[in-house]
């Protein structure tokens, strides 16, 4: 999403009534899995990363933060109080709609808050990746360390689901010299587990368009899953994806830029892959997940509900595919 986007937070009153409270930061709770709603027979655990400057600049890519703008581990009010009619601004965060949608189905959602550790196989970390089914990282703005990259790769290799979201080229929100395309490419090409493990790379591009160039595959549950069919994807300053089937034969383009053949290995907007027992999805624009609400000091847009709900369907279908529910 472009750094120059602007909007006015007209929902301030609802935030005061329903948003996460700075006085109720439950990030130190001893419970690792809040009780889910009994709406699914197979509740899954989703961890949303907030350790990589996801709130820098106008970004607010968290499911819940307190009144000071700090992401908190467990959403507040507690997700056990979420009902079928709960509005997304019950929690304050630019991707709270995503979190609320998962909670409505009875899944557990948590935030890996700033200062928390990214580990895999640690018995002393209450938020070790091994405790979760899906790890969501929306537009990271700080490079992963060597140890963190090894942890993420092993999480996927051993059956975890990784949801990667990037933004356009030259989108460094915290001015540290690294933007999300660089960070994701570094993870995939500079780790101790395997070079180019997913057959994916973020192309250093910047474009905006609404594409209907969707893979025609009724059996693909990311595009035709429990949440319905995905027929459009709108990018508001996003990058593109390069596929390398020779590196990973499972890599699959799902949505392409307008006019490209669906066999093209470049110009892809959404793709998936598997790696050993795990699954990966990559979308190269943060705008579609943006629900337009969050920290009132940020400039946000309602991408989640754009193009007739296609963005919500895409992200939720992908979430459930990553969690091996479809």
C-alpha cells in the first residue's frame, strides 16, 4: 500500500467503545490458547507477527493493539466474547477484520508482539512456532536474523503454514534500508535450510490494477474454498511474483496481472507452494488485507471489503488451506 494514502478515522467513537484497551493489555497472560468458540470441530491456531515493524509509518498490520498503539499478544476484549455478529472494530488493528473472521469460526488468534522471540523447537518460549498451525507475517520491515530464518524454514518444513504478504518495491516504512520485498527474498535465498525452497521470489515492481486473471481451477481451495469463489484481486501499489518451478515443482500461480498468460512465471500477484510437510501462500500487496480501521493516527483503507468481498474470501480461503482445513 502506498505511503501517501490518506483517510480520516470516522470510527473514533466505536473504537472507544469496542477497541483494545491499553489498560487491559493481557500480553502476559499464562494461557497460551484462549478458549475458542465451538463453531468448528477442528480449531486451528493462528499467530500474527508484529515483531517486524508492522506498525511503522502508515502501516497497522496487526489484529489488535492497545490504546497506545502497541500490539498485544491476546486480543482484547477476549476472543471468547466474539459472536457471529461482532464487528471487526471490536479489536483495534488494521487487519482486525481478518482476526475477527477467524475467531468467529472458533479458531485461536494471537499476536507475536514486539520483543517476542521467533523460535522453532524451543521449550522455553510460550509462543514457539511449533505451538501454532499458521504463521502470518504481513509486510515485515525488519530483516529476519539467521536464527529466525532457520526457525521459520523448519516450521514450514515440519508441517506449518506460512502466510507471506509483501508490498511494492521501495516501501521501507521504518527507513532501516530494508523493505518487504528485500526481506522476503532474503529469507528465501539466504537461509541455512534450503535456497529458494518455495520456488518464489518477490519481483522489484510497483503497480496498481484490478485483475480478473484468475487460475480457472474449481478444485483449488484457495480460489474456490469454504469462503466462496475468488474472481478478482485489486492491487493498490503492489509488487509481483516470479515463480521457479525448477526449484520447487509444487509452486503454483493463482492470480496474474491483466493480459498475462496463466502459464507466465512472472507478473504473478498471488501464488502458493508446498515445502516438505508445510504450505506457503504469498500475496505481494498489503492493501487487500487492510480493513480501513485501526490506529487513528494512521492512514488506512478498506481493502478487505473491496471488489465485492473477494479479498476477504482470498485471505480466509488461503488461511484455511494453510491450516490444512481444505
